[in-house]
C-alpha cells in the first residue's frame, strides 16, 4: 500500500501534495487495520457525529503540525512539506477513527 505513492513520485508533473495525502491515508488505514476495521453501522446522528469528529481532527492535525513545522524546521520546500502533508492525512484518518471508536460511534469488527 505504501509503495505505490513513492512510485507515483517518479511520474513527471505529479502533484506532490496529492501523493503525500495518499501516502498518509494509506499509513492511517494501516494503523486502523492493525487494531481492527470498525463496522460502518449506526444511526444518522452517529454518522453525522463521525463526520464532525473527522473535520475537527483534520483541522487540529493541520494546525498542530503546521505550527510544529514553523517552530522546528527551517522552511525547506519539498521534503518538509511532503512529510507535513503525509502526517496530516495519516493523523486525520487514524485519529478520527480511534476517537469515534472511543466515543462508541464505531464498533470494531470481531
């Protein structure tokens, strides 16, 4: 799953932000998969709550990683931005799923 995004980097004129997001989502999915994929069931209110949690997690991850990037690293266009985008997407996917599970909005499959 994580090899394909690196192969996409070899294509000319590929958008590196898309590749970083794809890699981050793959890593996030892998972390969720290791502990068990949650079942996609629930009421409409539970589903809306999961979407809202995902939005909050994405905004928080973007803000925290963006601020850490400015504090810890010199602005190196390219690698640092790629890592930032990868971490943001991975934390978004994994964090939203784990928080939803902890709040009882998802149930892990046995």
